[in-house]
C-alpha cells in the first residue's frame, strides 16, 4: 500500500504542483480583481490574448516539419480540424461545457461563495482550455509518469500560476476551478504513461497533436482579443481524432508506396 502511494505521488507530483499553482494564482487574482480599474483588466486580457496567439502560432509551426506518410502535416491537421469541428458542433461540446460551468457556478452560489461570479463560466472554460492544451501538458505529464521527472510540469506550473493571476483578476473564482480538468487530464496522462512508454516526444503523432493544439490556442487568443467569437471547445474532438487520422493516413501511404 505504501509502495503504491509512493508510486502514485511520484507519477502525479507535477500535476498536483500545477493544480496548486493555478488555485493559488487564481485566488490571488480574484482577491485583487475588484480593486483593478476596468481599463487595467482589459489590458491584462489583451496581453494574455496576444501571448496565447504567439504560443499557438509557435506550436502550430510543428505542422510544417512533420508528415504522415506522404501527406504534409498541415493537410492532416486540416482534416482533423474539419471532422473534429463537425463532430464537436454535432455534439455541441461548448454548450455542455457551459452547462457544466453553470451548474458548478450554481453550486458555489448555493454555499454562499459570491466574489467574481459574473464571469464564472467564461473564466472556467477559457482557463481550462488554455491550461490543458499544449505540448507541456502532454509531454510533461508523460515525463512525470514515466520517470517521475516533474521539470516540465514545474515550468508549466510557474507559467500557469502567473496566467491564473491575470485571468482571476478579470474572470473571478471560475479560473480556480479550471484546476479540476487539469487534475483529471494531466493526472490521467501520467498514470497511463506506462502504456505509452514507446512514444517519443518527437514522434510524428505527438507533433501533429501539438500542432492542432496550437491552432486551437490561436483561435482562443483571437477570442480573448475580441476579434472573433469562435466556439473553440467544439474543435476539441480534433485532438482525439488526430491519432486515428494519422494511423489511417500512414497506413494508406505505406500501401500506396508498396
């Protein structure tokens, strides 16, 4: 039992650190949020939007240096985005995420926690997407699970903590609850990392997944800047479809070249 607990902590320590950083950062941001003038909050949101776009563009750049068989990564990502977006629209993923956030908001109101609730759902969904999408979440979780190394997730925790302060000052306590999907997502990846021991950090499937995540971050950045109102969550199925599409394209390319 003690050995299992030690192994569990070793494999998920980075995720718990990340959860703590988000919670503390969001709490601090929420505490000072009402004291910040509206124009300062707007500047912080715009800054986050620009940084999110830059990060997204950088990550999306991996699509230009990877292929699935004979097909360029950009084409594979386009197929994943189209079919993933269609599935997301059909399932109405964004709507259900909003409903989940609204229910959580209702529960918090029922127990008397009121500060910063006006934008609870927006903060919860936006922060959850930002903190869960990206190579650091994927690769950091795998590294933590496989070798007990929390270096990558430690760096991610520092970045997320700073972002959570900014988001918390604008959106309120909903940002703190984005630590829940981070815990579930990264914790699950770390615990399943043993099954993915043969997956390298520079494997084509991982790079394609990173690139699609970057595209979603670009869209999220545009939303934060007020340029668009894209339903980014409806494109999340693209991340799940990417490994399948990569396998199909890779197999088809091998058959055609045989």
